[in-house]
C-alpha cells in the first residue's frame, strides 16, 4: 500500500474514526483502525463491536493495499504535523510496519493482521428514510440531556426513536428519560418511516451521530432493523447495535390534568435559577419555587453556605404554591428553550411539572419535583 494524502483531510477523518475506538481494550485489534487504499481514495474503518464507522477520504493511491494501525497513535501523530503537510503512507507487508512520512518526519507504526479485524455484519435493514440534518440535530439536542446513566436500567441508556401520532399528524418522535426528568421532541414523519420499529439508540451512538451532523449540511439517511441502525452521511457510514430492551410507556408519565399555568421569560428565569442554586447543597441541588399572582420567588438554603432569595416577574393566575426542583435538571430543560418565554403547567408540590417552549409546540419536558 502506498498513498499520499493532505494532512487536514486525513486528520478530519481520523478524528471521526478514533473517537469510536475505546482507550482501553482487552482485544488488541480493536485499538486499530483498518485502512484500505483504492482508486477511490483511503477508506478508514474502526469499531468497538457495538458501533462501527467507515469513512472514505480523497487520496492519491500509487499502490492499492490494506492494513491496520493504532488509531489513537496515528491520530496524535497527524494532529501534530504542520498545517498543509502532504502525508505519505507506505505499507509493504514485509516487516509489518506502516511508514508515515511528512516533510522531514518519519514514523514507523506496528500493524496487526487485517484478518483479525472484525466487521459488523450488516444484515438486512427493513426500513430506510432520509431526514434533514437540522431535524435530526433538533431531535438529539432536545432529548439527549435526559438519557439515563444508570447501567442497571439499561433500556433508558439511549434515545427512543419511533413513529407516533400527534393530534392526528404522523410524526417521528424522540424520547429520553432518567426517571427524574423526561424529554420528548418530534418532527414530521419522513417518507418511508411509517411502519418503522421503535428503536433505542445507545448514548455513545447518539454522541457520535451528533458530532457528524455538525460537519454536514446534507440529509442523513437512516436504515433500521430490529437490532441495528445505520446512519449514512456524505462519505461516512455509522452502523450501531441497538439497545435490546423495551422502553417504558412514557405517555403515562406526562400529566394531562395540570391546571396551574405559569409563564415567565426563559432567559431571566434561567439566570435567576443559576444564581440562587449557588447556595444549594452540592448533593441535592434543590431550590424552592414560590409562585403567586404576577411573581415568582426562587430560594435556596444550606447549613454551610447560607441562603439566597430572588424574585422575578411572571404570569400566573392560580392559587399560590411552593414546589421544589433540582436546579441542574431545571437548567438542562431551560437550555433547550429557544423562544423568549417558557410555560410551566403545575398541579401541586408532589406532582410532575410539564415544561414547554411557548414558541415551539413540538417539544415537551416533564420534571419531577423535590421535597424542600
């Protein structure tokens, strides 16, 4: 194998593939990236056995060939080369070394046999549809903060993506919850997605997809089966195993009878929550929200730090009440609101609160209260 490639292009692709590779591997070959030089360019492939990424980048190939090389080491070398460098990669197979040359620099990297490199069997994908990059970005951004990190409830360790019905309109819906808060977002149902299986996309896959979206303005093609999902970008293909579990009936968690409506300027509210929470204890992050006619008072206290109170204007016409929230969870939700105003519908101090962006009806957030 012999090829020449521009350093920036190689670095960008290596950045994508090496982030899939786990830092600590008990299986040596999983620390490597598979590299194949063809007439079409250089194809890079990495996997952790649950997630696989394949990316093709333009290169001048003198001799087609294939090898594997340590992913993180190769990435670090290319990252430290000067901008604009032309990188030459040579592998003759004789000594099992990949030689990298750039300017006056020369590196030799130990390779492992290509035959050892695992390939995730693609299998059959029953459904395929395209989604605008901005729509997929919105679904991810408005829900992923609520993904659970509790490994025992593994079925909550991802985003539940499925076809649903919203007031008679078919939608593609994303839901995530950790038991303390729930986030639900939706976009119009793409053509080809009507009978798709409901899938749970793992947290790591969500993060990798989100990174790739930032670098493409084009539509993303999703292919789905009961066990796997494949995301096709410009020159990149991400294939992931899905979480094998049943997502809970989230509709039962979203209250429909909450009758107390509070509307407040989102930015002012978020800033006040952030300030007052400086006093709350590190463990609970609890703040008390007192709502009354035309105003909202935030307060927090801790035995060590003291107390804090701040009052802001709000629109509220029901009976006064106190309710406690985890300030970090509340700020996570307020951070997703793009409009000026946020609407909270409440029932009482012990019941879940529904939070919505007044300017965007396609997202719903539910926040469990705390005792304060």
